[in-house]
C-alpha cells in the first residue's frame, strides 16, 4: 500500500443533495476534516445552496488524536495488527522470546 494523505469518509448523493467529508493531512501537517454540502438541505438551513466547513487539529495534537483513536478502536495489539494487515499497512511485530 502506498502512503496516503487523505481519505474520503463520506460521499452521499441524492437527487437534491450532495454531502462529502474528507479527512486529510494538509501541507502544514495538520489533521483536517473538510466537508461540504450542496443542494436543498444547506439552502434550507443556511440560506445558500452550498456549505463548506473545516475542522483543523493542529499538528502538535495530531499524535494525541491518533493515540486516542487507537485506544478507543482496538482492544489489543493482535486486533490492531490484523487491521493493519487488512489495510496493507507495513508493520513489524517482535518480542524478546
């Protein structure tokens, strides 16, 4: 697997609306959730047919977010390793035995 800098979290289209959410690492190495909504729904709530937004986690806290997500998502190292293997993410397990 090649190293990625962004991933689509949501991409939903209906006859009247389109919503998208992308998680990415920006050029300054910050973690960013970047989204937009286009269509009737944003017009109803925001008075315009498109709505764009960003949630930026400063690069100084990116590792904190990563560690909390791993803690909350995986119950042990074997589940984490299996997930890494499923995604094709290089990893190495070692022990002193």
